C-alpha cells in the first residue's frame, strides 16, 4: 500500500489541479510562456525520504525563492555582523519590488528585491567574477544535484530589469553595494534564473529543516545559526505582503517565487516544494498555497502549535538494587553493593533533548536527596540535542561535579553529531566518564563503590570449590569427589573457552581470573568472577547457547557431564543438591530480569 502521506498528497493534487484561478507572471516576458496547467508537489523528510506527485520533475526558474538561500550563504560566508550592517530584518509592508529603503537607508529585509540585490552584492564583493558560480554551487548542493540556468529567462530578466536597476543604484548611492552595479545585477538575475524542480525545492527545504544537513546526500551545507536566521525571515517576510496571513493560517516558514514555486521548511520535520505557475494578487502560486494550507491543517503542522510532556524524556530512573551490571560478584562484594545500592543512580533518556527536557532532568537531579555518588546518564535512545540543551546539560554536570558527583555518559557513539554536540559543552567538566554501553558504565560504577568500601580483591587469588554457589551445602567428601572427577584447565586472556552451538559436554568452576559470556554477535550476557560456574546449562541442555571468553588469565575446574552423571549415581543426595542450587541460580536471574522489566514499565 501507499504510505498515508503519499495518499494525502495525491488527493491534494487531484483536488487542486482543477483550480484555474490566478494568472501566470508576465512582467518578465519569458515567464509568460509557462504552462498554467503544470502542477507538481514534493515533500522530503529529514531522514531523506522523498514523496512526489504530478509534475514534480518539471523544471522552472527559482526566482525569488533563491533570496532565502542566498541570504543564508551570505550569513555563512560574510558573517552575521556584516550582513546585518547592510540589510534589515523587519517586514516591509511594501511590494516585493518597492524602490524604498528603511529609516537607516538599508533594505527592509533580504526577502524583498532590494535586500536580495544587497545579498548578491555582498557575495560579489567577496567573490568577484566567481560570485554567481559560488551561489549556483551552493544551490546545487542544497538540491543534491547540479543545477543549470535558463539562459532565455536570464536574458529576459536582464532586458526588462530597469526597476531592479533603479533599486541597485539607490543601494549604491547609500553605500549598501559597491563596485560595478551591472555586475551585481547580473549575479542577481542569474540566481533567479536557476532551474529547479518541486523535488529540488523539497530537498532544499528539508536541508533547512535538518539544521543545514542535506538529508539525501548527508552533506553538512549550512551552519545552524544561518539556518535559524533564514527560517526566521522566511516566517516573517517570505510570502511577500501575504506573510502575516501566511503565518496565521499555515505557520510554516516559506518563500515563494513568481516562477510558480513555493518552498516551505518545518524545522526538524520536513521540507515541501510545490510548482504551479498561476499566481494570486500577492504573487504566490494559487495551487501551491492550497497544498501548504491543506498539509498544515490536516496534520496540525503550525510551527507555533507545539506541545509535549517533558517528563517523557526519562524512561527509567533507578539505583542498582535490582538492575545491576552483568558482572557476577562474590558474596562480600555483592553485600557492599546491596548496602550501598543508592550510591549509583541510573537515568535512561529517550527522544531528542531540548532546553525544556534537559531542564526537567536537571530539576530531578537537584530535587532528589541525598545525591548518589555516581550518576549514569544513558543516551543510547537519544537521536539529537539542541545547542541550548547541550549547554544546559554541561552546566548541570559541572554543578554535580562541584558537589562531588561523578557522571558517566553511556550509549554515546564516538564521532556522532550527538557526541560532538555534548562534548563541546562538557569538555571542561570534572568527574566525567564515558562508556559506549550502559552495562559497562554500571559495572565501572559498581567497581568504584566496591573499592571505596573495602571490597577489593585480586582476580588472581584462587578460590576453593567450597565457595562455589553451585556446590553449596555439599559435604567435604562430595566436593573432594567433584575435584577428583574434574580436570584443572588454564586459559590465556582472549582465549575462547566455550563455543556457541557446539555440544554441551562439560561445566566449569571458575577458580581465578575473569570470563565473559557473550552471544556470537559480541553482546555480553554476563561477566563471571572466581567462585562462579559457567557452562552449567550443560546439565539441562544439549548444545551451547553462547560463547565464553577468558578476559584475563583463567584457571578453572572442568567437570564433564559424563563425570557428573557418575557423581550423581554414587552421591544421589549431592547430585540433587547441585540441581537445586542450579534452579535457585536460574530463579535469581529471572527475578533480576523481572525487576529490570518492572523498572522500565513504570515509566
């Protein structure tokens, strides 16, 4: 079946294609040749999926839509201070081609012709003869393909552009632009004559919605600050003198062009491109307006109509009473963790982190007393973080460090955008650690608590079989028999002891060293220490379900299943006790798993 959004766009196209109102622009002669029946719609998501319907691949000239992107380029290359010194940011209340400046003798904003010519002048001043190629290259990168110029439209614009010449000379008179006025105008006329499609516009808009990263190519093209300022002016001034009505009814930052195109970008969600040449009295595409209004109304996409519960960013908040790490612990160490379970606090976060959600997290940390010595923030379900949120998070963690709290960030993928954003604001934070996996973070914090409270023990120290939980309550004679039936084995660090899917022929009693139980994919299921058994499922299963690796040098006693069966025959009570102990161990694992599930289901 078609996705619902594709079906919706198709219905819009079928409904609005019959609207014959409006007129094709004719003040530029070449534009009057446009087919009034042409109608295309495209929508691009910020994960790079593109919906299309109708004439979405039909080329047309970008015209005034270029103003938004050239303004962004000016910000990117010239800096906000220089751009703002030459161009205002207020709505004009005038026609787009008004020959009038503001009280400071500057264009009202970059979305009217005066402001757009000023932007072209800034780029020409920096790039000279290469100015237009710089603009064309940027527009091409935004669209994800090479864009060409309609030379006939360019020639027509140049031949009939006297009003724009008057604007340009007025700007030159007030030192807004400098140098060769005709050369600056040629840059402006050419940028308006670049050929695009509705699909191109959708991808360009989605790049703005995606903080300057083209979602199709993955290229980072514009800085977030340039994107934010561009979207701001598209909101207030992008739809000519219909801008106020547009914000009121549609509420999506947009820019239109007299070539029949409309580009609309909803931050963090989508980009929309439409093409239909007939224009209304404001110079906006009639059918394009209807598509934008229908989309906003149907899916409640008005940028100012947002809601959300900041509390949903925390899906779990717990200590290590139940959901501890996969590291097995000897009784003495486990007792320390049970007594000091609230020394470690784990908060699992979900969703994009914003200023409001991080503020909520910071208040949860401040309100809960006494504070844990170790705080673990699990970020594996967090796809992104805003600049404001990253800054607030950094200040929160710095405050915790001052109070003696060590924070461990888990689930961050190295070199990811999330990693870079958080690192930028936490680089100077003391008492900060990072682990790729939550379980590794919990294990490290447990080790610190155990060490602080006297539970340190070298893994090279040998344990006796009588300390094995699986052999609890066996008599000395029975334990001696187990030792006689088994064989001592030694393994080097990094050596695989048990291989998944191979026959389960024996079980092992770990006497020194550390081993990890892992799935073939590499996911760790458990880490075991001296005094624990592994491979014990051989007593009830035919094949191995996981690998076991020596993390350090290891010594253990291997007891073949055949030898265990002989032991059970000669010591039925001892054999029964071992099986009961195994049942208890499995029950404890199930209880811990249920505790973890209960913790998560509580949020």
